[in-house]
C-alpha cells in the first residue's frame, strides 16, 4: 500500500517534471498560452468554490487560501510578470507600434487589466480573512469579487491568445524572439525556479481533484 502510494507520487512527479521541461522548450507565446491553460483551470475551480459557498455547502477556507496563493504567485507574479516585464516591454519598444495606435492601446489595456485583477484578489483575500474569523456574511463579498475576477481574466486571456500574442509573433524579429526566450528562461529557472512551478501545478491538481471530479 505504502509502496503503491510512493510509486504513484513519484510517477506524478515525473509527469510534472516532463510537462515543465516541455513547456520551457516552447516558443515564448506558446509557453504563455500553456500557462493560460493552468490559469483557466484555476478560474473553473474558483467558480465551483463560489457556487458551493452560495449554496451553503462546505468550502474549506484552506482551499480558497491555496487557490488565492496560486493566483497571486503563479498567475500574477510569474505569468503576468513575464508579460509586463518582458513581452509587453519588448512589444512597446516597437512591435505594438507596428500595428498602429490600436496595438499600443491594447498593450496598455492588458497591463491595466492586470492591475484591476490584483484589486479583486486583494478584495477576496480581505473578505476571506473576515470569513475565517467567523463573519459568514463576508462570503457574499468573496463570491462577488471572485466572479468579477473570473469574468475579467476570461476575456483578458481570450484577447491575449487571439490578438496580442499573434500580434507579437507577427512582428517580432528572430533576434527579438531569441531575446524573449532567453529572458523567459531566466525567470523560469532562476527567478521562480522549477520547484516553484512544480509546487503550483501539484497544488492545482489537488484542488482539481476536490472541486472538479
Ligand atoms: Fe495578461
Ligand atoms: Fe496572460
């Protein structure tokens, strides 16, 4: 029994390691799209958490905390960080302008949406603290801000996948794509590291088992 569990854990770990290694070899925008898949999964889990809270079913605060941690660190600092500090910066140096004023405006709007998302996450965190201290009326604020966040991020991801990333791929020179890939590699390996990515994929898989199966 113990052996079986250990085997299963190490099998899951090697699947995760392979996934991360494969993701890091992808083209920069393909890499970001793969990260969107994980963020979209987190949004689905958040949606189910809201439904359960609304219908009075038990939703452990611990799990909401874990999901918020994923959204703060993986979705925002890691993924949005790569967009703002690397991809969008390089696009603002020229690529976005190559599309005319619409390109530049779209990059600015995307950055602004990251800020709005941070406010929603802060709000959910504050409401959750109240909920944990026994104020169950705070669940209405958790639900409202979470649903606003889901709506914002869903359209944001759709816009990036279908307009902004293709715009970057169309205009970035091979040299700039190479620079982009190198800077992504530094964030993936040094700034955040493989262990952090592994921990968050594992956390998300565990929450998926609880909420989506
Ligand atoms: Fe974004
Ligand atoms: Fe994104």
